[in-house]
C-alpha cells in the first residue's frame, strides 16, 4: 500500500554534516523523497510538533534540542513506508539499535538520535501537515 511518512534529520546530524549520508541510506532503500526542506524550529514549534510527549520527563530537553539548530524535514513515499523507514532508523536508543540502521551508525544518544520518523498513518498525516503545504509535495 502506497503511504507517506514524515522524516526529520535532527540538529545533531545536520551539525555533524550527515545530511548526505542519511539521504543516501533512504534512497538506497528504494524510498522516494517527495518533499524536502531545511528549517530551524522555534521552541514553540518544536513543542507543537512533539505535543504527544508533553507529559514525558524529556519533553523540555527534547524541544530545546530540536530548536537548537537546523533540521531537514522530508516527506517519504513508498509501499509500507511508515514501517520500512522506522526499521531503517532503528531503535530510539542507538545503543539498542540493530547493526545497519541509521541510528546505530550515526546517532550518539537516546535524545540526540539523528532522525525522526512517523509511527502511524495518523501521526504521519499530522506531522506532514505540520511542516508542508500541499503545493510543496510532489505527486
Ligand atoms: P521515536 O523517535 O523512536 O519514535 P519516541 O518515543 O517517539 O521515539 O520519542 C521521541 C523522541 O524523544 C526520540 O526520538 C528522542 O529524541 C527523544 N526521547 C525518547 N525517549 C527518550 C528518553 O528516554 N530520554 C531522552 N530523550 C528521549
Ligand atoms: Mg515517535
């Protein structure tokens, strides 16, 4: 089933010049990039994006991190892309991520973990709309 998901290259990975390497991993998987831009979120924008985590102990620190520097946001498209991209990212904690995953290879820490990917069709829809207008997505 053709699906879309929202991917982010987080500020830790952008600052370490890993944009190209991460994009290469996505494309090598046969996943299509149908929208892409660089942004720098304000603290309020990061809080809105991670609203589902507002009760978590890491919410303040996470939203400080996500607004600390530029991110690359992308819409990815393909069959079962939500799960396929989650698999390619690896576990949230890079120490627990499988060999060959983006987080195993590039992330340093459970918070500064290089990439984001939507976890369900509902969150993908919210997250894509959070960053992209219909005009910015190729169809
Ligand atoms: P996910 O990114 O793998 O979907 P979530 O549980 O949705 O993981 O958490 C969102 C983000 O919050 C993570 O990617 C990571 O940056 C951060 N995070 C998650 N758990 C922790 C934690 O225990 N400590 C610090 N930051 C965390
Ligand atoms: Mg998540």
